[in-house]
C-alpha cells in the first residue's frame, strides 16, 4: 500500500481499496498522538476529489466527532462489502 500525506492530519492511500493491518493502525494512532487535535485519518480510496470519502479515523481519548447521516455511511459500507464479495467470488 502506498500512502501519501494530504495534510498533517490526513493520509491518502493510492489503492482503490485499502486494507489496514495492525502495524498500519498503530502508526495512525502514533500520528494522532503527535498532532495538536489528537486525531488522524486515512483516506481509503485513493482520490481526494471523489464525492464519497471512505476514511478510517483515529481519535485519542477525549476526542469526539459527531456522527454523519446514517444513510450515507451505510451506502459506503455496502460498497466495500460488495467489493470484497466480488473479489472472493472471482
């Protein structure tokens, strides 16, 4: 997985679908701890210009991000599950 820094708080993965393992998650947590707002995220679909953003967000203790519209979030999850199933069925 190739990752680039889009801002101090946001990383972007170049792959169409990104899998993040324990080491990647630990690196994201360490990054969040170093930043002033104590959060970091990775854009998991490659293009920041895309209309739908699938992100993994790491918040340190005491941070809060209000939930988004559940219909939008559910659509993103359905797309990811569909991609995984297509790959397994090939």
